C-alpha cells in the first residue's frame, strides 16, 4: 500500500516538474524544476529496487549535470537584481519545495524498508541476493564489453571534437614551458655584480 | 567463444580504432605540419580495414554474444563506406589550403577514421545497443566535421544545426528503441523479430510495439535524410566544407541505409506490412520533394543536397519491396550512387574563381564546355547518370530497385517512381544546358591540384559510364549474396 502511494507521489511529481521545466520562463527556475524531476526519478528507481541507478541519478545528474546547466544558465544575460528581490517573495514556495523533498525522502526510505514494488510482468527477473552494482558490473565487463569499449571511443570523439572546435593558438601569448623552466640553472638566471657608487647597474 | 575469435571477427573495427588513436597522438605532437602524412596514413588504415574483411571478419558470423555480426551484407556495406571515407580524406588538403582561414588540421582524417569505425558498427549491428553506440560515434564525428572551418559562419551554422537536429533524431530513435525493448524484453534483433511474430499472430496488436516501430523508423529516416525528416539536409550540405559535404552524401548515407535495411528485415521482418507503408510514403515523398525542391536552387551544393534526398527515395523503393531482390537492389543502388555523388562533388571542388576561391553558384558553370571541356563532359555524365538516363550506369541502379518493386507486386509504387524521376531529370539537364549552351562565364582557375583529383574524377566517370555494365555480373552476384545473408 505504502509503496503504491509512494509510486504515485513520485510519478506525479516527476511529470509535473518535467512540465514546469519546459514551461517556466526563467531558465534558472527551469533548472531547479529539472533537479526536482531528477530527485523524484531517483525515488522511482529506489522503489523498483534499482538503488544503484538511483544513486547515479542523484550523483551524476543532480550533482554534475544540473549544476553544470546552472552555471551555463547563470552566464546568460539575466537580471540578477530583479532575481534577488524575488528571493524574499518566493521564499515560501522555496521552503515548501524543500519540505516536500524532505518528506518524499522519508517516504521513500520508509517504503523501501517495507520491501520493493512487485511488478506484475518483469521481463528480466533480478536476483534478490545480488546487489545492483555487482550485477551491472558483471554484465558490463563481460557480455557488453564490446559496447563498453565503443562507448569509450564515443567519449574520445567528443573530447577531440570539443578541442578541435574551441582550441586556438593565439599569436603573442606567452605559454609556459615546464621543461625549459626546470632546465634553467641559477648561474644562467642570476648575475653577481659589484657596481661602484654613482654608476648604477646595467640590466 | 574466446576473446581472440571475437577480436578476429571485429578486425576492421579494431584496425580503425587502434589506427585512429595512434594517428591522434601523431597529430597531437606533430601539429598542422603532419596533416599530409596523417591523411595518407589514415587512407592506408582504411585500406587495412578493407583487407581485414578478407578474413573471418568478412562473414564469420556473430561476435560478442550476438552484439555484432560479420556477414556478406556488412562486408558489402563496409567496403563502400571505407572507400568513400578514403576519397573524402584525399580530397580535403587541397580544398582547405585554398580556403581562407584555417589550414587543414590533422584531426580531420582522425575524425574521419572514428566516423568510419562508428559506421562499421552500424552496419554490423544485430543489437539495438550496438546500433545506437555506432550511430552516435558516427554522428558526433560528423557534427564536428561540419563546422571544421571555424572562421566561416555558414560552417558553424551547419554544425550547430546538424547537432541540434541530430540530437532530436537520436532522442526519437532512443524513444522508439526503449519502447521496443520494453515491449519485447530484448534488444537483440532475432528476439525482437520473434516477439513481433508472436504479436502478429494474435488478434489484438500491441500498441507499444507499433509505436516503437514508428519511432525507430522516424529516427532512421532522419539519418538517411528521407522526407519528412529531410529539412536539415540543404542547410548542412551548403554550409559544411565541400569535402565534408561529399563525405555526408556518401559514406554515412550508405551506413544509415544499410542499418535501416537490417533493422527492417532482421528485427521487424515479421511485420513487413506495417513498416512497408512508412517506407513507401518516405520513398515517394523523398523522390517528389527532392525533385521539386531542387528546381529553384541556384547553389550547386544545395542542388546536390536535394539530389541526395531524391536518390534516397529511389533506394527506399527497393526496401519497400521487402524481398531479397529488393535488398540487393538497395545495395546496388547505393554502390552506384556513391560513385555518382562523389564524382559530382569532385567536380564542384574544381569550381574556383581566378583567385582560387571556391564558388558554388550554378551560374558560374555557364559555358564550361568551352573553358574546361573534359571537366564539363565528366559533370554532364554524372548529371545524366543521376537522372537515370539509359546508356549510363545510373540507369541500371534505378532499374534494379524498380524491377524488385514490380516483382514484389508494388506496381503503382514503381510507376509513380518512374514518373517522378522525369521531374528530377529536369534540373539535372538544366546543369548540362548551363554548361553547354549558355554564354561562357569567367573560366575556372586551373590550379595545381595535381593528378589526384583529376584521376579520381576519371575513375568515377569510368565507373558510371556504359563500361560499368561490364561489372553487373559481379555486382549483381555480390549484392545478391549480401542480401541473402539477411533472409
């Protein structure tokens, strides 16, 4: 029973916050709604017993991707003075959102301790004795090894592409040559002179 | 199956992957000065991948527990892909040397190699995951190549447009893939085929399976630029540097078409009647829109983009037949098509004004028969061949797909296709008329491009000339063997 309530709660919030992500006018708000959607999707994953994917959603999507989005959004031209005055106005909504999140986390933990949802038709039954990470690792590095390597190549292509499109050698910049710096000896760099009074030094 | 056997079956990909990584290091340390050496080595690596196909990788069966299959079909497609990629690498240095702005950097051939690696995975995919990873690898490299000339605004626009629309198409495809996986419980093509067959036997169809099929075909239609998912093609083809456009029009087209054929026949073969409607619509819409849209164009690269949409439509007629003859027709069509399209783009590369700057307007071709008679003759042959006018080899390509469609009982489709090809002939002939009967425009700059490009044009012209008919017994037998591997 509690699992069903938790499922509908998470599912409804995912849908609503997904819709708000694309419909809100302020891009910062969009990212915030997106983060809420990620959190609730993680809750859904916990309910079906995929705790590793839930962790990935929180760590990778909320922790890295969404924060990256936020940085990009903040670099756009948005009137921050206006935003700051809005903070006080929307503090209640923000608090309500935070409370909702906290309550959801508690419900998720409670529902999870009650046992996971029984899906009516599971195409691929999972072994309850094996943790998610072990099961994933066993597949990823044996059966799907070829694709794992290929995915590495995809990332390499993306990296090369990003460098090709943005890297530019500018004339006149003084880049650091570590080797030359290390190879330089004190006797090349310093000079001991004894100037006579009133003569000054030659540099 | 042990590890060595798996690697032997995927040898072309292994060769391309290792070659690409090593050349990447050479180019990272060698800098722009190493471009020519890296380009020629990259062509040699592609040659090595073709040679690797002679071994077990040319038809040895499944590798990595059914993720990848090496059969006659994948071998046929891979040979076409690797040859087209090699030509696209060879024609690049000259073009970039004459283009204001960036000189060619050695990452160009490296990205081409990785793209070829992805395309090889696409045509060998017998699992939805392999399909997607291969497709993304090819696409990512292509997005970067499209905006390779960073100082050219149009090139940057082409790259961005391709990237945004390509991601959308990937999303659509992935949505279809997830529906298919969710409703069949497997990502392997044979398992999916079994699930579709079981579903087709029941009185009530599963909506999820139908939706999955539609979304997968929509995503694939974007990748082959079939109407109604063709909108990106003219802009991207016009904006991308010409050697990259030649690449887009050849190798990825073959790969995406082969992928679409394999998904249609191997994974969704039991429900041919369901996807046939989609393919017939896409084929006819592509032929007609490709022909009508090209008429008003004044830029030769845009015109060739519409021509590629038009040609994809003809190739899809062979797929609509859904028979081994039809698939053989598609393969024959693509083989002849890349010779025609690469030849046309090689001629476009020769279009430079007195200062050696690339020009792209059709008007600048005026009277080329008097200023550059050999080049004009070659271009006229490519245009006649693309239009499918009989003595040239392009006619046989169209004949093969129409023959298969008629044999499969799709007589109306073949009839409309033939009628629409007459519309297409109009704009091809207009180029011939511009070259032969209009007042001469200033002659093109006759540069020092050397024998390489002239030789490539000559080879392409010989392939599509009536001499090409001598290859029919060989081409027919090979494409038939490749098609039989799917049935």
